[in-house]
C-alpha cells in the first residue's frame, strides 16, 4: 500500500510540476508579447519629420550658449522601461566620449555617470542620443544602437566617440532602426 501511495504522490507532484512549468511558459509568452507590442518598434515611427526634429534640436542647442562643445547629450527618462536596457551602453559611451574631449550631458534626468542635467525644449525620443562637434553643430541624432538590446556590439555611436575627428561631416539622423522605445512627447 505504501508503494501505491508513493507512486500516486510522485505522479501528482509530477503533474503539478508540469502545470507550473506550463504556466510559467505561458506567462513568459504573454509578458514577451506585451513588451513587444508596447515598447519595440521603429524609432522613426515616433517622428513626423526627421528634418524638423533635426532643426528643433539644433535651434534648442543654439539657445544654450553655456554648453561646452563637442557634447554628448543622453535622453534616458527615468520613467522609460527601455532605459534599463540602454543605461549600461550609455555609461560606456560617456566614459569613452569624455576621454575624447566631449562634454557629457543628460536631458531631464539625473542618472549617475551620464553627466550634468540640462533642460531643453525639444521633442524627446527615448532612449536617444545627440552628439555635437566643436562648433555646436549636431552631427548625430538618434538611437544608441540597432536592436532591442542596446550594447556596444550593435552600437550606432561608438564609431564617433573615440575622437572628435571621427564625427561625420554631415548630420546623421539615426532613426531607421528597430529598438526598445518609449512614447515621445510629440
């Protein structure tokens, strides 16, 4: 009789274990689908016109003569879930850019390691980065990387931060990428 009870218990425990594993898999799929539908998309979908965005940012930068250029400006709002996926790469960018002579700033947030906080009246996309040359001209405006997971392996900006002379001769608007993104204020 003992062995039948043991078999029954083992069978019941196995069934419960399989149900729990199944429930965890279903929950993972549901959460993944929710994240995908709410946070993953083409960054350009958040912008009516890349040219207008560029003009708005350049105008706002021109209104802040106290900024030291060249500069890296991080846009990583604390209330954006995607900031969690970007912050490590942003800090790596900051360290490299600072050693290359860039001023490191952050727009409207106060994350450790991302420089002084500034305020500007510009459309905010997030996560987002802007880079200027020595004259304060925007040279890069867009995503940190290509892909949902923001790393140095898929970085769009690492090529520019080793030296100010690496900045492109014309402005690059890096919006045509599928990334983790939060709603903008546009």
